[in-house]
């Protein structure tokens, strides 16, 4: 028998922002398809018209584009199985539901919203059915059904679920799962507005689009028998199921619970705004529930494709660790070329220096080894724009063997030396100040500590004295050193 081409689909509902859980599902579907030489399909599931959010479809496209998950088929690129937007497929589903009715596998339900609401609130004492719909219309006489249809009574179409026995299915991650049929409600297939329910449209579309692997969160495990019973009702092949472990967040007390906004940002765009790179986010969420065979953590998207295998997916919940994500981000930043770093950093440089043309290369050289998020840059470099107010005590440093007296002397000598200089490069400043320390017969730190304090007004700075002087320029550097000297003399 010919091997089927692997086909996966990302089928988001346009109901708002892209949560990291949705993005991980999309990523794994992409990786499964691409690692097995298959096709990755994008389908927009907009049948829940009440929950649609304006602009949400654009968010889906923009997110997939930013992270590099290029779909082979979809609403914007087409394909032989379109249309790829469910509301545009509305007329496809009703005939399939009617087919099940004619075969006795589904039925018309005429129950009013009031009756269903009252049913929902009442307690069921009969333990043969665990709540939900009581199957009131399941066995209505044909004449009664025909009459209600003829009168135009609103209806939904429900699937006739088995009441006894159990349904078993296999999942690649969780193995064999069995659900008692009495726990399964007679699910609605077609709503009263003529739109299919999410579950029904999913099955029809997956079959018609030849989807071979269905990837989703493990919260859908218990509803999978509903899907399987539909496949069986039509006599169709059941796809391979891949259910992903939950993503958890760390609580303040050390426990974990399902990731939510109280743990921090959970949306892709929010994480981008906080300064995380798209490639960092992709790399990190790939490891939330998947373990590579080799002992490494940093992967490009292409390397993920080359290394991914379904058997590496774990059933254990994965914890979203913001500290780890920040570490990843720092690693990606340090791996950039100097120009790439400057290009990414420039919007943040410009927040502090909208007009000035600073020595961006020197600024990059001190920031790139230290920055873990580009959003940190404005705060890290604000001292270069305005000298902070600082106490004379900053000049005292035990390790550098500096005190208020020798710091004043070091600044005097440094000002005299620096005023003579024409070449204001980092190398020239380095050579001049190191030579001055030797001439004064003091440790390098004894000279450079007071120079850096006077230039920066801070005890902890990105970069050392030479880099800070080079960025400030000759005039501003000497002005700041004079202010430091006056502070010490006072």
C-alpha cells in the first residue's frame, strides 16, 4: 500500500491574541510535517461567529510570518483543498449531517434554549448519563419530526452517541485511551444558525483536506472519542493523534498551575514587546514538551526540522520559565554579528539619543555581551546622555585601592593627560591611561576606577572607562572628570 503524504494543519480560531500554547501547537504541526517531508496547512476556523475579534486573522498571519512558519496551503496562498476559511465552506457541512440523519446516526433536536438552560441547572439523579443534554429528541416519532420541520421549528442536528460500552483510541504521546460512552453527550453537529460546530467542521475538513496527523493540547484528550465516532460513522480513516502536554507556569509559592497571565506575558506579541526575539521564542517553546536526542538547547528553525521526531514529545507538563527564556534571548543576542546587533538595538539607542551620531560600534561592543533583552538598553545607556547625581563615596573602592585623596590625584593627572590627546579612539585612550598608571606607579584599577566613576556617575556600568570615554567624546569626558574632581575637593 502506498505511503500517504504527511499532512498537518494549524486551525486557529480568530478570537484574539496568539497564546504561546497556540504557537507551540502550530510549531509542532510544522515540525512534524517538515521533518517527514509533508505539507503544512493553515485553516481559519471562524464558525463561532460570536467570538470573532476584528484583526485577529491578521495577528495569525503576522505571527506565523515573524517566526518563519511558512504554510504550504491556506487562505492567502490557496491549494487544491480550499477554501481554507470555514465560514466560506458553510454549505459543505449540512449535507454530511443530513447523511448521518438519514442513516440513523444523527437526529434533529428541537429543544428550546429555555428548556436546555433549565436542564443544565437541574441535578440529574439518573447515573446512566452524566449531565448535559438528556436526549429528549433522540427518539421522536418520524411524524412528529416531519411536522416540526414543516412548521419551521428551529432545530440543531445532534450525533446519536452509543450509550453503552466504551470507545478506545490511540495517541502517539499518551498511548491507548478509553472513555466510557455514557460520558459522551449527543454532541451538536449543526447549530440552529446553520453553522457547523467546531468539532464537526474539524472532522469534515480534516477528512476532505487529507489531514494525516491531528496535533492539539492534551485538554482535548477526553473529547477525542467524539471525533473518532464521527470518523467511524462515515466509514473514514482515523488520523494519527498527537496530544501535547500542558504548559504550566510557576506560582509564587513554588507550585505550578496552567500557564496564565498571572505568571507573566503569555501572548506572542506581548513577549516581543518585552524584548524577546521571535527566533528565541520559537526555540524555547520547541523545548516545552519535546526533548531532542542530542544534548543541546539552541536550534534554528531549520535545525529543529532536521532534529525533530514525534517520539521525543513528552506527556509530562512543561513549565514556562521566564528566566530560561531570558537566558535563551541573551544567547541569541550574543550570537549576532556586530551590524545585526546595531540594527536591532538602533530603535532603543534612538530613544536616548534621537539626534546624536554616537560611536555605535563602541556602544555595541560594551552592550552586546551584557544585554539579555534589547528593551534594557535605554536604561543601561541613560547615564551617557545625562550624568546621574552621585555621592563622592562612589570613588572609594577597596579592591581598586582608591580613596577620596588618591582619587582626586588620579583625576587631576588623567585630565592633564587626556587634554593633550587628539586621537580619541578606545585603543588610544587605553594606551594613554595604562601608560599613565605605570608612570604614577599605581595599579591600573587605582587610576581607572575614579576615571570611570567620574565619567559615568555609576559604580556598575556596561563597559570600562576607555569605552565610556570614547562614546562620550573628548569635550564631555573632560567636563565630567572636572565635575568629579570638584566633588572630591569639596
